[in-house]
C-alpha cells in the first residue's frame, strides 16, 4: 500500500513511524507545516514529523497554504497514493485533495467522535472532566472532523492524568488503529458510519485567557483546567507569576486510585478556626506534599509548581523555599 502522510507535532510521530516500519506500506512523502522560528534567536525549527521523515530519507513537502499550493497539489497527484493519512496536520484539505487517493483520506483524531471535534480534543476533554476518551479514525470530508467514522479505540482517564501524558498514550493507540484501518479499508471490511451531528461537541484552539486560574472556581474544576492545559496555567504569588503544574482536588478525589499519603488528607478540615477562608488562601501545609489552597468549593493540593524564570519544583520544595505559611494567598492569574 502506498500512502502520503500529513502531520506536524510529536503526537503524529508514532503513527508515521509505525507506517514507515510496516513491510507492506510505502510512505511516498510527508506533508507538514513550514519550519517555525523558536527560542530567543528565532532559529527556524522543523516540525517533529519533518525531523523523522528527513532522517528516513522520505521527501517532505511544506506548503504554507495547501489549498492554494499548485506545486504541492501536482506532487500529490503524481504520488498516485492509495491513501492519504492525516494526523494533527494543522490545515484543512480541499475537496480536490480529498478526492485524489483510491481509498480516501484517513484521519486519526484524539477523541471519540463526534465529541471534541477540532484542534485541541485532548485538552478540552480533560478540562471538562471526562473519565474516558480514545482515538477515532474517520474518512475525511470537507468539514472539520465531520467525516464518517471507521474505527475507534477507547481509553480510560485517571484523575491525575494531564494532557501531555494522555497525548503520549493516545498517539501510540492511534498508530495501531491507523494500521488496522488502512488494511480493513483495503479489504473492504469496514462500513463507514456517518457521525451523529446532534451529539457533536467542539474543542477549539486554546486562548491565552484559558490559562488564567480563578480561585473562586471549585477545586475539581481548577484541577481539570490545570491538567487539561498543562503546563501553562497561571496564578500570582507575591507579585510573581506562578505556574501550577500538578494538583489534587482533595474532596473530589474520593475513591480514586491515589497515593496513600494523599488519601490521608481527604476529609481533614484544613483551615479550622481561621476566619479567613477566602479562595486562594493557603489553609494547610501537607508535609512532603505541598500547600493546600482554599477554592470556591473544596481544597486543592499543589503538587508541582514553577515560579517565573525558575525550574519546576515539588509542592513541598515550594513551601520550604518560599517559607510559605498558612494564611498566605495566591491570587488569580
């Protein structure tokens, strides 16, 4: 089977590698986003997909706007591929491109469609507190993740999973699913199932404002925001920006498979006897774990944080390094 692969970030790399390693699949080329300037020197850095493809001597095409790039369109025609495989590419394909391959354009998407169509399905499913997600392969059409479903594979979400960890797991799951999808399509062993549009939800691009923490929100909601938008959620402490990287919502964590030392904190009345339990107030210091912060509903243990310009540190190191006291306050990001 001859394919052209479309993808850009690290999430797409396991799928590309699995295709490259398969003895019955030929990857004719990889299509990815243009190199982007990064770092202080604004050096152009190739995408993760480009780096893998180049290392394996696979031709790489990088159109700025694929719908209007006549050269790339001609290359795709000349490739005479059986299928185009798309994983987190970052651009919509035109109907003309979608119609080129014999088996169609196959997309691997990081949610159980039709839920969480769009650019950031992993982040938003965590934000909304889902307990299960998965990978879906679909036959692409002109819409945004609206094509008919081919196969899906489900994956449970743990209370302490963050977006980075979940993306790694789903990228490996998706790589296996794509291989199965391609060969079942070739064997005509899959019947594409149209999506139920009435059940659709959306996962838009994340905005900078989505990273700002508001301590008046419930502990579980804050925890889901922090792990969903890892590692970018921001609060303020003593006038400095403070990234909150990992937390545990104490009351909401009942029954979850948590470490024993954290389970022991559940149900304790931190802040008892204090007159000030304003959201954002430090109401307890859990030895070797970190600060416990009052929220709009419930309390949140800070397990890992990062001060501006510093490396990340455990919650307990933060307590000791900043000489944190009960009654100290964190304000909104």
